[in-house]
């Protein structure tokens, strides 16, 4: 599965599978946006790593794909040196 990386706090990363899952489910960005209550532009921003969704929105996205949130979004901590 394709991971998309988003830089979070102090180099930590939040990966998501939103684009891949949306494509697997045959949804357009507009259709997913309607299901989760956001605009197509918001879906684009999430998919292109320009926006980290709120926890509530992340749960709505996971629910849209009938998945657990941790299967859609993965937090990866920065390795200590």
C-alpha cells in the first residue's frame, strides 16, 4: 500500500492511505468529501500532505472506508540519534 508522508511535530511523520483507499473504492474526491462533510479541495489537501485532518475528521475518513483509523493514518516518531 502507498504511504503519503506528512511532517508533523519535530520531524515526526503522519502517513495516510487516503488517496489509495479512495481509488480502491472507486470514489472521486468530491464523493469522499460529501461523505465526510468537507469540500473536494479539503480532500485534495489531505491527499497531497498540505493538511492534517482533525481527529474527528480522521475518524470520519476511516469510517467512510470501513476501516480503523490506525489503518488509514499512521504516526511515525522521529528516531532519536
